[in-house]
């Protein structure tokens, strides 16, 4: 089986054909698979702006495009881009369905790299696939930008708002998720956890969509609650159970300490001493306790 046949099976490009594939030595005696591409016979170049066909004007110098590695070899596409006379935009470069702009990476390779970055670091991905970390970063940005451009924000009825600590010191990110039963996904990431941070999300989300929200789950952070009260006016605000129980337990323990000090001051028996976990433990785990507090 020829390599051209394998490439046609896994990555067929409409309007173009794989003309020839061979091993080629490049910088520092590195061997790569070089694949020549050419336009299909009688096909017209398309404008890079409007993608409408036009008459050929001239041809530029051959360019290299890096594809997904095969069998440990880097794969390089070589193509001399055509220029055309577009009836709307004049002389323009040819639209390439496998690459965008001046990027040296094939779009399929960008998606491949972005999938790997979910499991390994950017530096590791760059080392394994013989590209720069900037190329890996650009690949992730390409995938994220595509997803943001084509995502649909309609029919979102439930969202969750939370923050994560991501850097030394008090550095936080605000996260907004869709938490509907049929779809769970990240919608927004904003730096810091201020009122303005969450307001930026609702500004992008839109006033009409915000009015259709039925439920919002968040913690008891006051800046979030302040924004939700104004923007998610028709939604039920569901407070995070973890934070409710945290504050509830802190209040109980504060009261226990105050009462213990008062009992000791009044000369009574210290019945509340060593009773913290009897008050705070889950009732389901009461059989693990050695004694119970009688009230």
C-alpha cells in the first residue's frame, strides 16, 4: 500500500491530491516524510476571504506544512500556493482547506496537539512531537477559538458559578458551567472573583438568555450573590451545601468554645470539653463515638 493511499484514507483534501511522498533529510540530518501536494486537475483556486473561485493569477514559492507524525517520522506537506483574481476582492492568495494564514501546522495537527495537551504538559507535547511550545500554544488557541465561534448558548437553564485558586497568593479564577442534565460544559473563565468578573460573563451571555435561567448554583461569596440577584432575576439561587455546612459547623464550634469557657469561669463541670466532634460529626457515624452528649 502506498503512503499516498493511506493519507487519502485518513485525511482526504477536497480539490487537492497527494502527488508524491518520499523520505527527505532536513536540518541536522533529520529524516522526514515529504509529501508533495498539487491541485486537482481543472480545479479553480478559491479566494482566501470569500472562498469563491477565481481565475489563476500566478503561483508563489513552495511552503512547508507539518502534519501528524507517522511511524516516528515527522510528516511535511509541500505545496506551492496559487494566487487568483477574485471578482470581489481582487488579487488574493488561494484558500487552503488544510491550513490557516501563515501557520506552519496543518489544522488536523493542531487538533491532535490540543487533544494531547489535555493529558500532558505543553512542554512535553512540544518535545514529543518536535515542535516549539509556541506552536502547541497556538494549536490550543486555534481549537478554543473555533469552539467559541461555533458554540451555541441557547436553551441553557441551569448554571454553576465557582472559583479556583490558581497561583501563589490570593489569585483566583471565576468559572461558570452549564449544569443542565443533558449538557455539562465550561462556559466562561474570568480572572479574579470580583463583581466585574461575573458581570463580564452575563454581558457576553446576554440579557435575554439570563432571563431564561431557572437555577443558579454558587457558594456564599457576596460579589457573586450581588451579581446574580441583579442579572439572574428569574432563577432560583441554590447555595453550595459544602459552604453552608462549613459556616454552620464553624458557628456551632464557636458557640461550644464560648459555653465551655463560661462553664469553667462559673466553676461548673467541664462537660463540653473534648466534645467538638460529638457535635460536628455526621449522625450516620454516631456508632463510632465512645460517648454522647446529653442535652
